[in-house]
């Protein structure tokens, strides 16, 4: 594998990981993101990482000499896996800055790259973004419908990924196109099932042969699914389960800034939907909201904040936001 450093400050970081990959230990230490709980350090077998890389290499027909981009920190599983894929496929690895727009000054085309949503959107927000023809994986944080559509206009082979640290990066992808309802498709060697409404990922490479998730899904056969949201965050309003992620997706069609849906105490229904908006952004009208939601899903109150608390990968940190907003002043919509 040849390495081209566009950011010399990352040279030590990359060299140290490659040394760890080549040492006698059979595992690599990886940190979880902490978006749904306290961050943890896991020991993942090098065999698991290698098999994950091989699935991606096969799925996207990656081959020696292709140019791969490393725009992500090696503290995450996503960054580590870009190096492992480049090593196993003998690609030319281009090490770029870890910032909000690593592609800004890049004057060459990449065949394979991975970005978090904030990086992709900052690239599209620059004056004259050039269409990207190579395969780009978008993961680490959810995409709303507005972001999904914008990315499809400039990245001809963009894929939203589904996976987690425990699965050594993605196990399923969906093409980012005009169709926001496109399901995730499992990679080769991965099958799916559901237990108590949550996705179970089956793969021989996993230590126990499967990983039980807390993600509620709608299966499309054994190899595809629609992601509904996390069981941890479900809003139970009078016995009806509402996924805040779905509320946020619809709300994003009205907004140009991030938003958050969360449960608030309701004397009649137990819980109802509250929406958190930025003080500098738009407050939707009641008429606009009624066009988006059923009566059960309809947000009842809203709160205004200066900023959203996020993780390093740009995900809204729901536990911290929920804790912060427990005693916040809510304003009525209905």
C-alpha cells in the first residue's frame, strides 16, 4: 500500500496504527461513539476487521492502485477500517485533514472515500463544489431527507452506511438517490432477523455469530430493512410508539438547521412529542406541522436552545440533550 500525505500532521497517527495492525496481538482497541450511552473501549479481533474489509472490497469492486481517502480520525472504527481496506486491497491511501471539509483543497479524484454527514454537507456548501464520481460512504450520523437529496446531486456513487463499532463498521448500505425511502441492503455474508422489534445481525465473523441491536426496523426479506429508530428513544404516547428520528426526518423538510424530537410529560397521554429548535433558526407554524404529522405524532410543545450538543462524529448526543432539557422551559404549539 502506498500512502500520500496531504496532511503531514497525521503521519505519526497512521504509522502507529499500521504498526499495531502488524504486531503480534490478535486484536485492535476501538472506542465507541458514546451517542447512546457512556463511551466504551472494545477489543475487536483483527480477523473481524479483516473480514469486514473484505466484504466492502468485494461489494464495491475495490482493486489495487485505486485511490482511497482517509478523512476520518483513527480513534474511530470508521477511520481504522479505511486503512485496513487500503492495506488488504493494496489501494493508494490519501491521508487528508480531519476537519469539516477535508475535500476543500483536493485537486484530484478519489475512487473510494468515507465521510461523516457534516463533512459532506460542508463540501456542498462551498462556492463551487465539484461533482464526485468515486464511491463515497456516508456514515457516523443520520442523514435527513434534505441532506440525502443534496448529496445525491453531487456524489454519483454515494451510499449511506449502517453498522456499529461492534460489527467493525458497516454491515449494510443504501444508495443515496432521489428515493429517500430506499432500504438498506446487507453486504454479502450478512443476514438479518428481528427480535422484539429490533434488528439482529447474523454473520459467521462475529464472535457469537450474531449481534443484537437496539434499532427498530422493518425487514424487507432477510437481506434488507428500513431503519425506524432506536428502541431507547421511542416516545410512548397513549400506547402508540413514535420514533423521534422519523419526526425529525419530516421536520427537516421545513428547516435548514438541526432539530431534535424528544418525549415530554403529558398528563393525558403519558408522553407526547416535543421538538427542540435552534434560537437562530425557523419556528414552524402550526399549519406547516399539521401537513407533516398525524394527530398522535404531532409535536405539542417546543423549546429553543443556543446549540445542539453533539458527539465527535456530529451525531446529536440525545442522552445529554435529554438531561439538559429536563427542566427547560417549553412553549405550547397546541
